[in-house]
C-alpha cells in the first residue's frame, strides 16, 4: 500500500530586488527647490535695501497676501480672473483642436483657412483689444474673446502639425479595417497627436494668462489685472506683487497638471522630468 503523498510545500519566494537609490545630486527636484530657495534668499536680503516705492521683498509680499486674503479681496478678484481664463481656454481648446484636425485632413479646407489664420496670427493681438472692447463692450464677453484669441493659435497649429505627422502606415491599417472618418480621428489621429496637442495647450496657458491681464487692463476694472493697476498707481509694491506672484504660481500649477494628464493619457510619450 503506497504512502500518501506529502503536502506540497510552497517554494520560498525569491527576495525582491530593490532599485538602487538615486543620489541627491541626480534628483531634479533638489535643483529646482534649491534654486527657488536661493533666489528667494537673495531677494529677501537685497530687497529691503531698495526704495520701497519701486521694489519689495518676499516677506513683505507674504504679509500683504495674508492681509488681502483675510479681507476677502484677493479671493474675490482671483475668482473673477479664473472664470475668464477658464472660459477663454475652454473655447480655444474646443475650437483649436477640431479646426486643426480638419485643416490637416482636408487639403481644400487648409487652402481656404491658411491665409486668414496666418494673417490673424501675425497681427499683434494687443492691437485688437481696443476694437474688441468696442465690439463686445467692457463686460466679461470681451475678456473671454481676448483670452481666446491669445490661446487658440498654439492649440490649432500644434494640433495641425501633430495630425500631419501621423504615420501613413497607421492610416492604411485603419482604412483596411473600413474605419470611418470619425473612427480614424478617434483611434489614430487624436492619439498620435496628443503630445502635440498638450504642448500646444501648455503654450496656450501662458498666452492665455497674458491675454487675461491685458483684457483686464483695457476693460472693466476687475480681476487680478485691476489689482495690479490699482496698487501700482499708489506705489504699494508689496500688494502689487501679490497678484503677479499668484499668476506665476497659477501658470506653474496648470502646466504641472497638464503634464500629469499627458502622462496618464499618453504614457508612450513619457520623458524624463
């Protein structure tokens, strides 16, 4: 009579190899944070020795920001500017991407629109702001149009270039599977052009912020642009720098968020930060 088989003993799992620790001198964050700290330190040391009518320093800006936030002034005007930026950027993306794809896909449409778009792109958008104020008034509509005109061209041009550079073999495969034009947009053209589109949106963010402030200079005195003009006229440099620094952080935050989104939807285009 045969003996019962002994229960199988699971083999000991091999220890997982740990990736080697990255030295501090090879970490980009160390250099980025270090450069910011060093710059702020120099600014804090030098700033108090300059006439406060013309300049200020970080601790004074932080103190002014706290006071303006506690009073509700900064959140109120920042929210007004963010709304203008949001609607202008949304319109620029909603128009720039489809028009860029259509121009890249249909040669006759490209021929019709090319001259007009080049003319508008070559025209300094700042020169159009007074006209836009006359046409749309001094309310939010004019500011949204200004932000749109500043931001739409980077999105459109980068989308156009991305679609034009699609590998022809991919299009042939899509046609062999009888893909419709919309399916080709969804499955081939837009995924391929995602890195170009996100690059265009990143450029559009900076231009949109510039357009937002210029629009607030020319139109109704609201938003962060109003704060800059108001406090610059009375030589309160600490309060003048608060919206400027806020705009800087806003641009950095939006760009970082866009990079994060790009890594999620286009992991094949991941590059070293």
